[in-house]
C-alpha cells in the first residue's frame, strides 16, 4: 500500500505549499511523479518479492 503525504496537485497556493513544506524533513511537498515512481516500481517485476508493505511517500512528515 502506498501512503502519500502532501502532494502538489495545484489545489494550493504557492504560499500554502511553502508552509506545508516546512513541516517535512525534506522541506518540500511531493510531486505526482514521486508517487508515480513508487507505483511503477510496485507494478514491475522488480518488486516481485515485496509483500504486505505500507510505503510512506511523504517527505519525512515528522513535523506535520
């Protein structure tokens, strides 16, 4: 299961995104490509031995 954090879907203003980024370890919000990359990996043969995982793609949301 992929658990995305805050993703820039253009539903928020630049100021809102910058504020949300301050609560992330990586100091940025995610992009749709960040989620697409992990989903592509999980759908590929490269992940054929991965089972029952929860993968957090949230930029290290330790402060949010």
